[in-house]
C-alpha cells in the first residue's frame, strides 16, 4: 500500500510516524501501539524494559567513540487525544488515522492527527534505527496515558531509567526550548437528579452548538476561543428563565484537556411558547456570532424538533444545575507577572455528560504556582457546591520548575545557534509536560523539551509543520552528537 507521507523529509521520521498512525492509541488503550513498538525494538535487537504501569524503555548502546558521554533518554507519550466532529464516522479503537499532506503541513481526515506526541516517539525510533547518527548510550522512554492526567508518568518506576539527561519531544513550537511547565488538577462535579414525566402540551427540541475551534486547554486557553459547554449553558439558563423549559439531557466535550467544540441538549417547550422560543434561539445565535466574530467564524447555534424524550430532570435540580454551571469559571484567571505572555493560572470547563441518574461535569485547572492552582480548584468547587453537587478531586501533577543553569540547556542553545545562525527562544509553558514528574522520580535529571510546530492540537484541525519537523530532527541529531563526557 502506498505511503501517504512518502517523499517528505526527514524520511525515516515520517516513515515511523505514519507507522504509528496505523495503530489505535486512545489514552488507557495503548496496548496495540505498545505492542508494535516493543515488537519492532526486539526485531531490531534492542533491549526493552517495562515497569509495572506499562511505561517502557528501548535501549541502544552508544555508537563508536561515544561510550564515555553522558547517557541520554528521549521521551514521548504514546497515547493521543481522540477527537472528531460529530458528523465524522470513525472508530478510534480500531481505525487507523488517515494522515495526508497539505502544502507544508501534515493533517488528518476529520480527526485529530496524533502528532501530539506521535512525532516525538517517531523521532526517538528514527534515532535508534539510524546507522549514521552518533549518540551516547540512549534510551527511548514511551509513557502511557499522558493525555488524561499524565498517569503513566505519575506511576513511572524510579528504577527504569539509566540516563542522566532527558530530552522530551512534546513541545509544539519550532525555535523554542521549554524549560518549565504548569502543574494541573481535575475537579469533577456529580449532580444527582430524579426524573420527572414529560409535561403535556409540549414540543421536544434538540439544541446544538457546533463549529467552534476547540483546541488544547493549556496552549490555546489564552486565545479567547469559545467554549461550547459554556455557550450552551448560557443559552439554557436564559431559556429556563424566559420560557420555563424542561431539560432532558446536556452533553458537551469529551476530554479534560480540550476546549469543547460542540454541545447538545434535549429539552421540551410548552406549545404556546414554541414560536417565541425559536425566535429567541435565532437571536441568541446572532448575538453570539457578534461577540465571537473574529474567533469563531463557523459558530452555529440552532434548535430542531425531535421525538419527545422519555423523561425530564426535576425542575428544582434543573434550576440548581444551570445556575451552578453558569457560575463555574472558564479561561485565564491570571497571567504571569514575571514572564510576558505566559498564562500563570487557568481553568477549563471541559465535559458535561448526562447519565441515567446523574449529570457529571469535569473541569481542569492549571497553574505554575501551586497555591494559585489550589485557589482555582477551590473556586470551581465552590460554584459546584452551590448546585448541591458531590465534588471529587484528581491527584494532580506538579509544575516543572525552570532551571536556567541547566547544562543540557546551555549545550542545546549553542548547538541551535550553530545550526540556524540565531538565538533560540527560551520559555516556560502553561500546558502540562511529564518532565516535572520524571524529575520527582529522578532527582538531578537534566531536562529539556523541544519539538516541531504543531497547531490546533486536541482538535480535528490538528496539523504538524513539515519544514520545522526537519529542523527539529537536525537539532536532535546535533545535540546527541555534542553530549558532554561523563563526570
């Protein structure tokens, strides 16, 4: 079968990336991609070691003349965010990603691409497979379940790695080195409800919010994009006050670290209010379009008649739910006072899911300051408590504290300037990286993160830039060749 990504450089990296796209790899379901990589490693004659959580390393000895250099670990996560538009037929548990070339970009047909972080793993495999890349003793660390809370890295064995230097390839902007990241935590609300019978003389409608960009809740949270769950709740709250609607279900979003792009609710409206209700929804759409004209040009909000639901939520619970969710914040809470342009603290209103007897809401808080992260968690929990919800807190993960005196940072800066003739940009980011957790397990590990340019990750518009992928590959090879000697 013809390779969709054949002919673009670096060929070996794109070969392995395309191979990775053939294997399903939702978070917590990484068995197929892990089996592929471990099988490939054993065929190549490399050592493979796995910890109790399922994280694994592939090891290759140093190339001739590099035996006395510090050992290096290249690290990436093998799971991906599985997002598609509601009108796309795709089974992430079984179907291969349909990658294709569009000018200078690689994209996927109707789904997330999984370049986050498939390209980092592909680069590690390419280093190991190459015969012309000088390197010290090297290991490729493949972690599991990064996208749902970095749980693979949280459970990483402190005895798995032998390296002294870790190069994380999960950053997403060419020309930048990442030396720090935010910590994060999830806060969940469970609203229990009893069902009512559907009132007589009513018409059932499905409310839809769609066409939003969505995106990564760490990287794009500052961009002012719309949140479908918040949009829909605002509409429902207004309809509840104006037309005395009855709510059957409310669903939006499906990933804690993605800004919701679509939202759906089933309601019933008294027949006497139907025409006024339709007019209100149309006017509400126009209002939202004016508010978000520059950020969400494809926004659509509409109501369509459907079959009557089997039940509705009790009126008291409906009032408490919609009011409580209206109070839940979303977006940037505080920018860093010390680093220009860096989001310091934020929260993502991520998922609303209606189940048989509960409505469950998941939010995600991030901050590079632990006390502010806890403050943001408390603020969200307080809003949930106003609606009488049961509140649950995730374990969270720590921030990666920047080290401007890092030896690998110093070396990589020099290599970058030599290769590209300019200074590299040094940054901390608001998204979560696994480096902080690795550093907890391996005190003294010298760490750096970089990668090619990716856009719109965690959404079906995800894409990776081809020329910057070649830049990243050349940089990685040059850094490995320049690793200093062991102390």
